[in-house]
């Protein structure tokens, strides 16, 4: 990778650090899950089934994650997660700052 042909942008954002049951990470709620009472019941059923599978497979496995939030150059709110695994992050608060580095470059063939 030729670093001379790259552009770098740094964003400042915020993060919320917490613990999640890693087995439930695959469960997602989408906006359409809230579009009607029936869609919501189907989403709850998916969550219930995932919880039953988690219990049958030995219980929840805990993981520490950070939910990172920042605003891009077009004003869009960006949210993504960073998984710290089972290591407790060394922060005194669950609300911390985040610095996001974006590097754009060409790959050489």
C-alpha cells in the first residue's frame, strides 16, 4: 500500500461501553419489526427462540462492547460497535469519547 496516495480523516464521537450476552448478538431489531403489532410479535418470537437456544447451549457468554456514535461530513449519524471480548475496558465511566480514523487508499494490483 502506497501511503503517499491515501487520504485520512479523523472524527470525534462518543462511546457507551457495556456488557452484552454474546449469544444474542445475532438478534437484530429492524424498523419494520415495529411497523405493526404482528411484526412486533414475530420479532419477540425470534428473540425468545434465540434466548432458548442460548440457554440450551450453556448459558450466556458475556462480552464487553462499545457503541460508537459520530456524525459524518454529510450530517448522517453513524453508529457501530467495537467488541472488547471478555476483557473489562479500563475506563472509570461507561460514557467515553471516541476518535475515529478513516484512511482511504488505492490497492495496487
